[in-house]
C-alpha cells in the first residue's frame, strides 16, 4: 500500500505557533511501546531518515518560514544533530544561520534531561515563559525544515508587513532555495497526495506563501489545501491614546488589504482554502474571542489560541490520514469545492463535553443549540443546503444507549448521520468517526474548565484533576452562507482609498491591481449566490 504522503508548509509567526501545537499533538500521541493500535498512518505526515551516525530518524515532512530572532534556543538545523546533512549537500550548499544562544525554560530543559513519561506526567505553567513558538516545541526537525527570512527581525521597526514585500522575497534567492527543498521532499515520496499550506495572511508572509503556492501549482499537479490564518490578537489591538489609535487603524488597514490579496489569489491557485481565526470578526481586528463551552483561554496568548486551531487541523485532516480507508486529500478537496466554490468554512466543538451520566444519543435529543462553533471569521454556518465533512473523535460505542425495540441505528456513525440528516435540510454530510480522543499532554495549555473530568466529560463532582483527553468534533462546510463572509471582507476593503496605502504603492502595487483584486473577490462571491443543487 502506498504511503500517500503530504508535505506541510508553514509561513509566519502565528502559523508556526499553530504548527508547534499540531506537531506536538502528533508526536506525543505516538505509541513507543507497541501495545496500542494506531488509527492514523503517521507516515503520511512524517518521513523516516538516517543521520550520519547511521541512526534512524523520524521527523515531520515540513518546511517552516519565519523571521530572524524567532528560533531562540532552537538551532537552525532543527535540533537533531547530524540529521541527514550529507543528503542536503547533494542538492546545493547548506547555509548555517547562527542564532544567539537563549536560555531554555523549564519545559525545554526537561526535554533534554527527562523521559517522556516524566514530562507528560508533570504540570507546567508556561504562560509567562513563552516568547516564541520554539519555547514549547517537542519534536526535533529535519535539517532542511527551518528557513529564516534574514532581512527582517521579529518585533523590529522595519516590519515584514506588506503582501508585496513577501512576493518580492519569493522571487529572489529565498524562493529558489525554498523550491529546491520542496523538490527534495517530493522526490523522496512514493505517492504524494499534495500539500498543506498554513500561513499568516495579514503580513508579508501572505505574499511569500502565495508565491510558493503559485510555484506548487505550476510544478506539481497535486492538491493544495491552504489555511490563511489570522492571529487572535495584535499588539496594537488595544490603543489608549489618539496617536496609538491612528497607528492601530493604519496597521489594521494594511492587514485587511493583505487578507484580501491573499484570498483573491487563492481563488485562482489553491484547490481548497479555509480561513481560520479564533476571533469572531477576523477582518478588521480579530474581534471578540470565540466562546467555546468549557474552555477558558486568553486570546492575547498565542500559546493558548493556537492550541485551539491546531486541535481543529489535527482532527480535520484525520479523514485522509486513517489507515482504514483510501480517502485522500484530493477526495476531500473535490467533495468541498464544487461549483467553483474553492473557499470553505471550518468549525470546531472543543471539547465535545457531554455529562458523564448521560448517553450521547440522549444528549443530542435534548440539545437545542448548534453543534457548530465557526472558526472562520465573520461566518455563520447555515443549517440548510450545505456540503460538510464532519470528523468526530473520542465518542466510543459504550457512550451510546441502545434501543433494542426500535433500533434506528446500530453504531455511533449511523447515529450521527441520522442526526445531521434530520437537522440539515437539503444537505450532504460525510461523517468520519475516530475512536481515539484528543490527547491533552504537556505542553498543551491547561485551558479546560474545572467542571470536566480527566476524560473531558462534564462532572458534578468538585474536580481538581487535569483534563488528559477529550472528545471533539471538527468540520469543513460549504454553501451559500459563505457569500456573506466574502461580502463582509469585500465591503471592508472597498471602503479603503488606495491613495492612503502608501506602503503598498511603495512596494510596487498600483491602483489598478488593487481594483482587480476586489473585482476577483466579487466575481468569486457570485459562485455562492447561485442555487445549490444536491
């Protein structure tokens, strides 16, 4: 059986926070004892290699892009000594980037000194110890994974904040080097499915990522699933003086134009794209944080909000990473992007917390609220006339009460299929059920309510036990309702006068291009206003 590999690309500081949690979830769920049966084919996202000492390595099939000063204590070679460096010399010179030595926090120190069992059994309070995503990264990475943008530094005054700046960077040596590393990975694969591209769509990484996506489209006839990501918070989000308000408004304008340019390009280049944000508005400032029942998180902490999006991405990709079926990334994209509707929405129910004394079918019968919490900005998922891919994990068969006299369904999958059929008129729902819940192990933040037991279910007892695992549900959704989402972005950008976009014009953007981007979004929106046939 072919491996059906996927190459993941991450562009930008916040996307790398999301990616860090994503890869932590993967690696900390590995069974090193051989006693547990894994549902997932880990080889789809990971690659096996061998270092110069002859030792076997197992690292994410991953390329990361970020600015200078974002690595801190993580070496630019990924932290895995002598990892396949000879192999890279075959393709060209390896450039060593020497970062200043940074002090490791308690968690990173423990990784070097303690066993995995000791680490996952310990409770960490990392909120005040994290300045970048490498401060809680568990996996070690392949030597080609990290690609630093040397021209710009994290937090500096000379910001990497314009779409066209990233676009220009891709056309230089950076893009050529990055493309070579993509080719290295692809040539290692037996039967590559396609690409995950997760990127910050609010700054220069938007242009850099779209330059890369254009390259993937030109060079490889494979599916590209892109997630343009909007951070949950910006340092200028809470201005207090008139001067700060003016600066914040200016930066906010730049960010929303970057988003519009990103989505406009994705309509032409991506197979499917799904914007993500834990802010309810997303376009002009993230807005109020999305409320999840039984979660207490701080949106100003990327360490917190990124863990939510990572949990969603892990679950959403489960369907085409399962050992038990032959469903592929291409199948997922084809199921969701009909009628030219390349943009979909995502939802998350984290945790899927039912009372511990209640069966899941009893819970669903009594539930009057939507099971969906959208994590796509400015989006309300319609109840009718939609296509959706739903993945539910951690709801096992023993949680379903069986009615022998009137057996309407025989298992969890049939029960949910019947539920969605009854609650969504003229809709098509593809349901995937996974037995394994989300494993919540350090350094995943402790953002769960104390009303939950260690399995993530609601308890009436006073609970001092940390949540160790939880059920959850995630979905991709497509339908007419996304017309309103696109319209909200188009209207916001349409109010902006190009004459005030000095940084964009300084980077070579012209008024005609700005106008064309808006027209592209308008034409794309028309795909969602036609009658949906099922």
